[in-house]
């Protein structure tokens, strides 16, 4: 028996790690360990031809989890999906396909079944989630500056909270 392990790590990010290293926001040594092979995958909005295949895959995946038959997309629905810019990339597409499986009772999905944001791109977008800095400030205020309570409220470790406070240049209460 060998006491050696042979494995590979695949790491993905939407961040510009070389810039973050240069600005001391990411460890240089860690960057060099994980950057053996790099490739850029363009955002989904730049790969519209991939959307129908991905959508059908996500529909099949969600249908299998729900114990249902995967619905098909009409040509008009596929075209509407391809025209949408997908700011949340493949995660957003997956979430929308999961919702369609759960809420569309038919075996075929047409444009009328699609979310308003896709069907009517002129409709006002849903309110944006507050950014992380704002969420931290709100949690600190709601916890009267108690860092343990703030971390619990955010669902993160206290040490992570301190790191984020430093990264955002926030003042801790009493400092």
C-alpha cells in the first residue's frame, strides 16, 4: 500500500485573480499552486448557441430529481432563452429550468411558461440583493456590534467576518 495520494483540484472563479494578487487581495503562493492550467470560459450571454442544450440538460436533471418526465422546449421558448443575457450565467439558467419543471405541468414549455424576465425583457428587473458589504453593515447594526451574533446572522465563521470587515475597510464597533 502506498501512502501517497494522487489527485487534481479544479478551481473556478469569476474573479480576476492576477489582478487580485497584484492588489494583495489573493495569496500569490496559492495562485501559483492553482494556476497550472488556465482557461477562460466566456459568459453564457456570449455562448447563445449553448443555451438550448444546457437548458434541456437542466430540465432533464430537474425532472429526474422530481421523478417526472423532462419537458421539451418549443422553438419559440428556445429562441427566447437564447435572447436573454443570463447575468447569473449557467446557475441562473439551471435555477429557471428547475422552477419550470416544478411549476409547469405540461410536457412542453412555450414562451408563456417562461419567467417574465425572459418573456418580457423590458419588464423591470427584480430588486437586486444587497451587496456583501451592505449585508455585513446591516447585520452588525442588527446585532448591536456583537461580532459573534453578527457572524451567526450572516451564517459565517467569526474569523471570516473579521477578514471581510478588514477587506471592506469597515470599522468594528468600539474601534
